C-alpha cells in the first residue's frame, strides 16, 4: 500500500505499524514528533498505530543548538 512520508510516496506492507515505519527509516528517540493525517500520534502509541492506504505521515526531528 502507499503512504506519504513528508510528502514522498512510500510503499509499505498492509498493516504496517507506525513504529515499524520509523524503524525502517532509522528515525526515533525523544526528539521526534509524528503526525498522521494532521493528528499528532504520541510516542507511546507508535507501536499500536496501524497505517492505512493513503495516510500522510509527517515526521519532525528537533535539533538543539546554542
């Protein structure tokens, strides 16, 4: 199935969990925020959130500086 990740089409298997998508992209940790279809998905729910055909996933990583 096709999902959109930061505006780019990506093929993933049916029923892919958000946590699996993030692992495959090698993205994770406390400085990451994720929205699916413009709704924030809390980190505690990544492992239970199943993606669906056409979902739009936006991933933002926070970078500290000083």
